[in-house]
């Protein structure tokens, strides 16, 4: 993919959009334009062959210049270890939330810890998340709980971000701040 972004520097960039909208590729492109050490904060778990293949595709696309931290549940601790000379791509907040929801975590406490870690983190951050509130009301309680929790998390992340970018059909739209 031809690089279409200029050199960037923004403390927190929040990228959201639907599933398979191009969020991760766009986020990676943003991070590639930083003149800092690149960290990928992975929140997915390898529960099946499909997920293993998706992770392999993402790793190959990023290349060897990235350090990967696997943190399906403990993103706050990982963010606390980052330095000002780094840029970190957290991909994605939706998987992180799903992991906590399915593990029975206290979602409010985990979200508060994550937000505090983001506020305290000296690294530049690019955070990816799914926009899940544009569909129908789910028919089961767990799905409704997830949708509400994801909406609250996205609102909190967008509130902290210097820049919020919505991706639709691979196209970026700045909804807070400017496109890089």
C-alpha cells in the first residue's frame, strides 16, 4: 500500500469503525509514520484456526520493526511499561473488552484501570475499536451488555483522544481533530 500519510505526532489517536472496515491497516499506516520505536499491543486470543490466520496476516503486514506485546486482559500493565520514545498500537479495545466480559471481570473497574493507564502512559498511542452501536438491539442479555459496555468504552476513549478517525469501507473520516 502506498503511504498516503504525512509524519505524525499526536498523543492519542482513536480509530473506530465496523468489522473488516480497514481500521487495523489504517492504524498501522499511522504508526509507521512515527519516528519512534513501534509497539503492537495485541489483545486477541488464539482460540481457533481462523484467529491464528488473522493474527499471522497482521504480523506479516507489520513486519519485523515492531515489538509485539500479548495482553488479552492486562493492557493497563503493558501501557505502564512504555516510554516516551515509543508509539503503541492497541488493537483492539473491542477484543480487550470481550475478553474481560467473557472472563467475568468487573468491567467498570477494568475500564477505569485502562483509562488511567492511557492517561499516565508517556508513549504516543493509537487505539483501534469497533463501532457496534449502529445495528439492531441484540436479542440476548450478554450481547446487549457487550454493546452497552463497548459504547461506554468508545465514548471514554474518544473523549481522551486528540484525534478520532472513523473508518468506513477503508476510507478515513476525521470526527475529532484532523487526518494525519
